[in-house]
């Protein structure tokens, strides 16, 4: 009977993946070693071995469930880490994209301001040039008007001088003609007196 119980123990140990005296772990060894007292009843020995095998299977199943739960927890943590990493990457991308868009907007606004300033400067330059040309034209017109006025004054003075000369010339001619008439009248008067004297002398 002792030999038969030992053989049953070896069979159960072989099915469970271990041999008597060489178990996998100290925990399995503490629960799976054959009891020091083996009953002489073969059925009781088989029942004891079955209970030990079932107990060991339940412990292995519990350990496996715990291992699976631990792995699931680790997987959940890894997934959370991946999700957090993805969120951080997405935030960084959105931040960079927003920064790039803001930079482009600032550049466009700066270019627009520079273009507006250049247009305003060009407009001011054109206005100054137009004002300068207008001043030059006004000065030229004023000089032309002065020259025309001076020329008109010279012409008027010349015409007055000509008129005075003509007036003076006419007066002189009239005086000469009058003097000539007076001279002729004196000569006629002298001749008349001479004739009268000659007539009175002969009478």
C-alpha cells in the first residue's frame, strides 16, 4: 500500500509538471510535497493526492489570474502613457502650428504696413514735387508778367516820347511858318512905304 500511494503521488506530480522532491518553486514545494503520513487506504491516498493537485491547480490559476490582471494593469498604464504622449504631441503640434500662423500673420501685417508707408511716402514725394513745379510755374509766370509789364512800360514811354517829339516838331514848324509870314509882311510893308515915299518925292 505504501508503494501504491507513492506511485500515485508520482503520477499526480508528473501530470502537474513536477516530480517528487524536485518542484518548481518553494511555494509549490510547500503545498505539493507528499505528506509525511500516508494512509494505508488506497482510495484515501488517491483522494488526498487529488485534493493536493486541485489545490495546486487553483493556486496556479489564481497566480495566473493575478498575472493577467497585472499585465492588464500594465497595458492600461502603457495605453494611458501612449494617450498622454499623443495628447502632448498634438498640443505641441497645435502650438507650433498656431505660432507659425501667428508669425505669418505678423509678417503679412508688417509687409502691409511697410507697403502702406511706402505708398504714403511716394504720395508725399509726388505732392512735394507737384508743389515745387507749381511754384516754379508761378515764378516763371510772374517773371513773364514783369517782363511784359516792363516791355509795355517801355513801349508806352517810347510812344510818349514820339508824341512829344512830334508835338515839339509841329510847334517848331508852326513857329517857323509864322516867322516866315511875319518877315514877308514886313518886306511888303517896307516896299509899300518905299513906293509911297517915292511917289511923294516925285510929286
